[in-house]
């Protein structure tokens, strides 16, 4: 995994840089993440907020309460609609990047699947990854 690394939206109006290694990588199967990504799950990369910076553009925001009651602030490009990152109200010291927004998403290595109780039956999860019905206690 390269450090620093960069990413952004599909049209290039929003670009970000991250100066540190990810704290966590995993797939979220909750219904909110399914809707936000338009597919079976959200491949999430958690980094320290202090390592993350937007270098070009300003995202638009969509806010909604999560199942646990925390506000999820999803940042997206108002020009192309690409999801870029989110801020989870449960951990405002982190930024959660969409793996697909990375310039090189090939190094994304999920460590687990969460909210598998909401997983779609047509999604084929990696059987070698741990699964949690909801958010693991150590993440809350």
C-alpha cells in the first residue's frame, strides 16, 4: 500500500490525499451503505482525519442517522455524483473513504464484513473473512 495515497471523484472536481496508513478496511452491508453505493456493500477504508486532506474542490453532503443513532455525513461530488468519503458521528476523528474513489484501489484488503444481517442473498462474500451481524463492539 502506498503512503501517501490519493483519490477523488469520477470527474476530478474533488481530489483528496492521505498521509497515513489506513486504520481499518472492511465491507459494510447495511442498507444505508447499499443505497449510497448502489450495490451490495460499501468497501470502506478508515483513516485518521488528521492524515486526510481535500486538495481540490468542495464536496456536497448528505446527512442521515445510522442504525445506531449517529449521524453519517456522506461527501459526494455535486458534478458527477460520485461518493468520495464519509464522516461517522460515532468517530469524528476518522474519515471513511470509498475504496472505489482511490486512484489505485487494487491495494484495498478488507479484514471483515459487517452488518451481514442486511447482506443481499445474491452477494457472494469471501468465506475467509470474519462476519458481524452489526458493528463490532470494538468499532463503536
